[in-house]
C-alpha cells in the first residue's frame, strides 16, 4: 500500500493486536519518548509489521510490564531505525521478540536491553549499529531467557559487544555475531543481591571478526559448545 507515517507516540494500556497491513511508520512525538510503549495493563498485546522511528534519545519500543500476567506480548517483524536504542524490556516476562530489524545509533543505546526480565524469547532478530554503539543485546538482569538465531553486526572489532549476559541461567543458541570487540560476554556485575556469580550456555554460535569471541568474567558453570 501507500506509505503512511503516524505522527505521535503510542502508549498501549490494554490488550490489543496492532498489525500493519501496509507500509506504516510510527514516528515518536518527542525524541525523549519511545515511539511505542506497552504498559502492564497492555500485557498480552501484539505489535507487528511497523516502522518505528524518531526516539533519538530513547528506545523505539519499551515494554514496561511490571511482571504482568496478561499473556504473551509479541513484538514481531518491525523495522526500528533512527532511535537511540531498539527495544527495552523492563520488568517484562514471557515475551516473544522475533524477526525484527533494529538499527541503533547513539553511544549508549543497545539493540535490545533487558532489565529485570525473565523467560523471554528473542529469535531471528537482525541488529546492527551505525555509530559508536555499546552493543547488540544487553541482558542486564533476568533469568531463563532464550536468545536464538539472532544476527548481530557491529561497526568495529574495537568497540562494544554482540551479546552481554549479566545474570543466571540464560541460553544463547545459534546466533551469528560479527564485528564487535567481544562477540559474547558473560560478565557478573556485583550488587547486594547478586554475589557476582553467573552461569549460562552458549551453544553453536557463529562469531567472526571480534577481538574476543567469548569472554567470561566472574562466572561459573558456563557451557560453551
């Protein structure tokens, strides 16, 4: 269909299915706001097939779910560009983030960032940086997440990471990672409730043109195959 740009951010407060039937882009109201934000009462929603842009000082999509049990939230086949970061999961459990293309642009943005978020599936996403970006996927805190078949491309083997895991019991499977300083990093960050120990699995990942393929710091029981 004819390309259309919706001017304004969207906040999702109830369970809805938003699927683009054509070439539709959502342009954030302000550079400081996400283009799309899903709140806890919108848990179980689907966002599929949109262009997401304009959040140059925020993430294109933010899932701020407060561990709501409203069903699986799906973020599928969206194209995120010209945002500070791609997708932020905050207190978001059991979501599916699949087949999205994400270009992240600023120095402290990530393709996907997960904070206090567990049991999520990230699959088939393509993430690439176009400036001095920190990294592709930051799993800052959260457990039992599956990251599989994602394609991550950095801008230099002297900068950033493809995937960084900083918590317990997460699995990285068959991801393709190229052109970062660290391809995969398992790195514990000490805090009062985290005794600076992590474990996890990295299985059948393809890593190329990285200074370090897989880097492990302050971790135990890491399975690498």
